[in-house]
């Protein structure tokens, strides 16, 4: 598992960590039950405060991505797959909404948009 | 909750200088950096904790116990690195170690030897032949070799090169993997603290300006840069300002106010600990 932190980014470090871990989980690179580094070990490896890593893990736990067990560590949480799928569907829906709005503003009709989408589907 | 270190309303009076209303709390498992300009009271505070000088008021507890009543017991568990080190100059490192190690119930000779090796020190070298940096390394080796639960250090890395300082940071990070250990150290080298510190206490002129989580501090302050004419009517929004012929630079801890007053007409950047320290002290 790789976590790369930028000191010069405007995004707070704890957010960079939680985003990257979420990404790894959503992409399937981290599986249900995988053990995450300890908050102290991660702080040492990234050379940051343990308060920061704890904050990142607290957020991930609040959002249901990981579970922390006292004395044992933090694990990637189980019921992820359904949650993940729903979140991804929601993101796609939001993007499609934007596309629909912009297309209408531009005066495109449905068939024109569909044609564009068809080409893109083949390219991706 | 048993704090590793708990200071309440600490007070010490000297002619011409008073340390007052000092309140500091450090939980086990964390690192607190103690910053402030020369003469602010950092060394005095540390001397008071270690009972090297007597306090005039307030309370100091280490591991939940009074620092005077339980002094011996506490000091067995403290790794202390002090700026001036009082060693017998004619003794060798090994001889000096043999004397000092007797004071500690959990002395670990193997650990000491491994640090001496890592720090490239010759155990047979006489103390008087050591450079300032080497003496500091020797002090560190002693402080880290008796399973101390609290490490207190006064400017432990002054006189040490950046390569070695990074090495010390690595050692401190390893110590703090044990969530029962804590570290309290004063330093001028704010860049070291920007990495490793969990909490920062800032002292100036005998009083504490803030004692907070490092991330919170760095999140609250910003450096603002813009043209001088924008300052009209806005000077009070800054803690410190630097005006030149080509514009101004100021420190603020009121980010929202700045953003609404100036919109996008100014450059807003993160403030370093050094920025915060310098502007807070220099003021306007």
C-alpha cells in the first residue's frame, strides 16, 4: 500500500490520506479484512503527527470504510461492496445530470449526446 | 487521565523577569515542541520541571505525581538532555557512563553501546576532547538508554547538522511507537517540529501564547501578501505586518475575515511555524 503526501497542496494532509485509502479500497487494491498500518507506524513513515493519521482513520471509520479494534488495529470494513457501488452510482448520476444540463444549454438533443457517448465508450 | 506532564499556573520570579500562568498538559504517547525566542523562559521552565530551581507558585506533576515529592522515582523514568552538560571533563565517555548509569534502575548497556556506535563516538574519548555536537550526542545516548517514559530535552539539536538532526527525528519517531512514552523538547529549529510535533507550546516573555495541536495551529494561520493600498482600514486584521516599497506581507489567524475582505486580490499562503513565531513577536 502506497500513500504519497504533498506538503505544498492546499488539501489538508489528513484528507489526502483518507482520500488515498478510499481510492485504494474503491479500486479493489485493498480488500475486506486487510490490515492497515497502525496510526503510529503510518505517522512515522510519513513523518507527520500521529494526531493527523488518527484523524484520517477516524474519518474513514465514520464513513464506514474501515473498522478499528482496540489493541488489534484497523481493518478494511466488510459491507463495503454495496456501499461502494451505491456511492459510485451516485457519482455517475451526478455527472450525467451535469451533462444533461450543459447539453441543453448548448442546444444539443439527446441523440447527439448519445452519439458522443457511444464513441467515448469505444475509446475508454 | 494521567498526563505524562502537567503544569498548572507555574510561576517563577527573577529580578527583571517573571514566568507566570504557565499551564501545559502532555498526554502519554505524544510529542510536544516548546518554542520561543531566546530569553522567553524555555530553559527556566525545564529547570523548574526538573526541580533544578525552585518554583514560586503553581503545581508540576510528572506521571501524575508531584515533581518534588516523588522526585527520585520520577527522575528514574525521565530521559533528560540539557543544553549545558555537567560532565567530568577528564573522564572518558565510558567512564562517565559507568557513573551515570548507576542512577537508573532500567539502564540498558547494549542500547547505550548501540547508540554510541550509531552516533560515531569513541567510548574511550575524554569528555574534554568532544565537540559541542559530540557532547550532545553523548547526552542523547544516555537519555535514551534507560527505558525512560518521558524524554525532556532543552535545545537538543542545536549545534548538530541537518543530517544528524533527521537521524534524531527518526529515533524520536521510533520511541513514540510506544504509546506510553512522551517527549517534550524545546528548540529553535521549527522545521524539525513542523514534522514531528503533535503539540506546540509557544512561550514569549515568560508567558504562554498558545499550547495547541500543531495541525490546528498550522491550519489557523495564513500569510497574506498584497499591495500596500489594500491595507487601508485593514491593518487590525493582522497579527504582524511587514510593509515595503513593493507591497505588504502579514500574518493572520482570521482566515475567513481576510477572504471576505479581500476576495481574490491578495495571495494567501500557509504560514510556517517560524512565520508564526516571528510575526507574533515582532508584531506591527
